């Protein structure tokens, strides 16, 4: 591992950004408005955690990165579609995302809805380039009405118990992060043993990611986060710090980090950034 | 061909309805609201033209029907997702569909958006069961921002010329119908020659379908259609009868029907209902 974590993240992020830019339809493609809006939503920054995780998982399992960039970048399309729809007036009604106006604020609500639809569709197209229907089935299951969308529905409904909170976060956030780890493994033709370790890694890192998100929402400003801060409390939303206190929430994230790091170790591999990425997820400040 | 067209359509429709009912998550699956709403949107009637067309294409190419029902029924999920999102207040703002209240009127706008997302995701899951990534790529291309969604965007933007109208209808309607014909062919491992005939059949039948839709919107009542009639004129939308008169529009549909029937003939096959289905599309009254 010749690159520091920062160098690794920056290098993979640049590859993901280039892949997104080159593979999204050019902005003048008719009808231009939807293609401009898709590019606005996707290319406006973002940490690219999910594609980077998929790439890191594939590398840890011994695969070369370049041919896998399209399918891995598809996860960023899925993540962005979920943000664009979540930000709509009928859902979270948010006007700030990644430090800029949300897509529906710039392009109108109708285009906001259709941009989300188009990004989800485009994602399955990019995933199909891996030539493996199992990949499609795995990702679709992670983000369906029993997965990511189910988590969003449960989040809308609210709740008051730790069980309800875990249902929301496991589905809304952790399932797509788990799918990222598994996607890398499937693209690298990893063994069942490695796929199991990747699944456990993703579930632990994914839940830790959301707990840290809850903590940051409480602790940081909107300028630091690039999205509306303090929103959870303002909307009376259930969060880990609200339910168990910030110290206990931080401790829970650290326990999950330990599970993620253990499973990263099972995977081995000469180029394995999975453990440092899990640490980064838990220690990030935005 | 031992069944009349009416018997064939009724039998295949019953198979599609059963497949949809059995494969959609049970209504009590948590979170129950989204699964109830998905079933409300999908199981509330509909002619099931797209899955039936896929089944008929597969049969015409010599395949057995039963193992292909899941992937073929996925097209109905896609069609329904597009209707649920088109009916939203930010788009067509419609409250009547298939003779019942639209999904967002019953379940609220947030669930309406998420039901559409969930049906599109579920569709790719069902398509993946065919085990062929080429199927996913073909369908995704038909319904992406340059396909069905692009047609919807162009429809929102409006227009005044026949070229603009054809862009809207070819994309918004004909591409998914063409994908239905091609899906049947791909599932039946049809030759390139047959796939070309299926594509031409679908493009002609798909455009004819939309021209007839425009004529029915003008001629029929809401009760007859099960959806809001006269909407095109009320919204000042470009239609074939508005642009060229009802008689010329009817003539154009008949020319397209001829192309569809010719290509159905190229496919041959002992059980080939493609030509009568194309005729049904042009002669239906709702």
C-alpha cells in the first residue's frame, strides 16, 4: 500500500468523477434540460464513498480497477437519485445539498422527480455492463422497498425506539454501503468466504456511517457539512445521539468500526484499504 | 392458434395478473404502507399490453411461456411506475387512473414518489431473473433519459410540430412497447433476423398505440377510458388529431398497423398472435 489513505481516496475519487463525467449523457443531448439536470445533481461534489468502497473491495480481492469503474460509479448514481428524491418538497423539502441548491430548486419539481428516475435507470444500465445478472439482483435487492426505499419510508413514518431507529438506518443507509462492498467482491469473482466478510464489513461500516452522520448533524454547521445541519432535531427525527446520548452513540460507532476492521483483515490482499476507509468513515468531520 | 384473440388476451392477462400478485411483496411486509401502495398501483386493473406483447413475441419465437412470466411482468411494473410518477401534482396532476383514484391521492405524494421508485427497482430485480445482463441493458436503454423519460420531459416542454410530437410519442410510448417485443425475442434466444422484425413491429405498433390513445382521449368519456378524458385538449397538448385531424391520424395509425403486421409475418411461428394484437391496439375503444 504505497499511497496514504488521503492519496488513495483522492486518486479513486478522481477516477470516479471522470467515469461519471464521461459516461453521463452530454448536456446537449435532447431533451437537454434533463441531461443538464442529471449532471448538475451528480457532478456537484460528494465524497463518492460508495463507489470508492466498491473499488477498494474489488482491489482487496485482487481485481484491476479500470474495467470496473463503470459498474462501481453506478452506485453514485443510485446514491444521488435517492438524495434528489429525498430532498423533494413532499419528502424532506431540503434546498441545500453538497453546498449547492438542490436539483428541484434549480430545475423545478417535475424535473427533480424525473432526474431521480433517470439516474436510477442509468445506474442499472451501467451495472449491466459487468455482464452479470447476479450483480443487478444483489443491488436491486439492497435498494428496493424492503431495502433503501423501505428505510426511507420508515424514516418518514418516524418512531421512538432503538429497534425502529436501527431498521431505518440499516435499510436507508447501510444496505447500499453493504451493496458497495459486495459489488466489489462480485466484480472480482471473490470466494463465498470473502463475500461473507465483505457483507459483514459493509453492514458494520454502513451503520457506523449513519451514526456518525447523526452526530455530525448535531455537532457541525451547515457550512461545514454542505447540507442543512441540525435538521434532525428541527424535524424531531429519531437519531442515535438523541436516543442514547452522544457519548454512547460514539461508542456504538467505535464497536461497529472494530467489526468492520476485523472483517477487512479476513479479506487480506496486498492492496487493501478497507480498514482505513472504515476508520475514515468514523472519524470524518463532514 | 386454437384460442381466439379475446381468449388469448384473457388467458395471458390472467397469467400476468397472477405473476404480479405472487411476486410483489405481501402487503404486510414492513414497512406495510409502501407494499400496500405498490399493490394498489399495480393490481388495480390495466390491459397488461406490454407483458402480453413480450409473452406473444417469445411464443412466436418458439419459447414456452411459464418460465418467462416474471421478466415479462416486470414491464408492467415499469409501465405502472411511469404512470404513478406522471400522475403526481408536479407533473400531470391527475387523480383518476384505471377507473380509481391515483396512488398519490390515496397514499400521499411522498409515498407516490417512493412507490414509483420501488416499482422501477423491483422491475430490474425481476428482469435479472432471466439471468442475462443483455436484457437489463436493452430495457434500461428503452426507458432512460434518452428513451421513455426523455419522452416525458419533451411532453412537459410541449411543442408545435409533427417532429416534436413524434419525438415525444416514439420515446414516451413506443420505446417501452418496442422493448416488450424485443424482450420476448431475447428471452426466446431469437436470431438477429427475428429480433430486427420484432424491433420494427414494436416501433410501428408502439407509435400506432399512442396515436389511437390520442384519438380515444378526444372521442371517449372518462368513464369509458377509466382515466381523465379530454385532458390533452384541456392542457393544450400536442396530439396527432389536433395536428393533422382525426381522419389523417386514423390513416397514419392504419399505415403503421400494416408495417407491424408485415413484420409479425416475418417472425412466423405456429403460435403467433403478434398481428392480431397489433390490430387490437389500433381498434380498441379504451
